[in-house]
């Protein structure tokens, strides 16, 4: 398996000079200047892995799978601590203020790249207060419509939306989340006027779609999959730039005629700024080995997730490209935090 998927590599190339906006070079240089022996026996005690979401959800479940393997590989417990709230900002702030010794890590997500623009009052800087370790996994975002909507593909959906401007609706799990941004990105690139209906979480949004109260949803694959398999929703496309192994029958948005459309839900691992380079390297090498293990990849696929390891530098560039992309979408759509 390549260290980064081809789609991710294209995202990194597009990021280009924009990577400078995510000021990771300084943290990485600072880390490199730390004494190499700082990571010699790392880890020597349990490591806290902060998940900025509630226990029991997909993010928590997937992180615990990785933490279990880190514990096995490195001989110390990697303890998942759930710190939900404020759009994943509470957990991020905790890690930003933690000692930079490698014993407090952040499960970073697409939410953090969005919050860089969406939340103007953050007490930490997503650009300056973290050291990237690796991207971890991606989960597809899929375009699904209610069964009785008279469309069979994306082009028919676009034609219907253009014939009824402002009438078709899309559900989301709330303002500023991936399911909202997926709809706004579609509105932008397909040049359609569709109406956003936010809900308090993916479950009620999906319930509304299944009940026919909204027309479509740019849903997390893990939420939509059982309803697609059961024939209760119609799958039109996947949001990534390549077809998904999880939904092989579905075209990408670009293949369906919406160029430059790309969105996935992704997770990565970060540490406080100045974490020693040796610690970062050991974690990165261990995570790459774990995520390239076929058995681990199969476990992830069972949860509708795909392995997405990278170097620290590539993760920094990818993160930067996400910050820049969502900043444009948020500003153009006038999105505000709840």
C-alpha cells in the first residue's frame, strides 16, 4: 500500500505553497532540535489519546482499534480519553496546553481544519500549537437521496434542482460538519440552489431523510451503508476523488459530472508543538506499520473506513489544503457555528 492514496497525493500537490499557512515547519524544526535521546525509551509510561467526541460513536470506536494496536506494538497503554464539546475544540485545547513530551496526543479530524475558519474565538492556534504525526484513516461521504425522488443519477438530480431553485433540501448533522460542507460544496460546484436543513446529529438527519422529510443527504458512509444495502436509500455518488472499495458501484462526483468535488471524513494524529522529533518518528513508523497490516485494513473496512497513513510532512500539507479549501466554502456560503 502506498503511504498516501493517489487522491490524497493529488490533494497535497494542489495544496502547494498553501502548506505554509499551516505553520508546522517551525514545530518540526523545534522538534528536530530536541535531544534525540528524548525518544530513546519512548513510551515509558501510559499515553493519553484524546478523542474530542463522545464515547461509543464511530470516531471513538475506530480510535480504540488503533490505540489497542499501539499498546501491543509499543508495550505501554494508549488510553483513549473522550473530551467532547465545542465542535471538537475542547479536546484540541487540552492537547495544545499539554506538555510536549509525547504522552498526550490528539485525534485530529476534518472538524479541526474547519474550525480554523469557523470558530474565531479559539484559545489555541491550529496553525501554531500542534506537531503533526500522521494521517490515519478516511471514511467516505456519500450522496444519497430518498427513494421516491425522481432521479437515478447526479445529472438528473442537478436538472431537478435547477428546475426547482430553492425547493430541494439536504439534511446535515449540524452547521459546519462534514455532512453540511458536502452539501455546500455540491451547491458551489454543481451550481444549484438547494436548501440546508440542519439537525442535531447524523441519526436524526438520517431519520428525516428516511421519512421523506428532506430530499437528500451528503452522509457519512458508516451511517448510510445499512440503508443503502437495505434498499431504503438510493446511492448516487461518493465524495472522494477515487471510487470507494466500500461502495464500488458508485461513481465519484467527478465521474458523475461535478468536477473538482472532493470530500471525505478523515482522522489524523497530532501532538503539542515542540514534541521531540524522535517521538514523532517512532509514532509515525509504528502507525504506518499498523495501518499497512492487511488484518487491520480488513477491520477498518468492516467499519466503512480505509487506512490513510502518511509522513508527518505530508499530513501537514494535507491538513493545510483542507484548511484552505473549507475556508473558501465557509466564507462563500456564510456558514456560522451553532
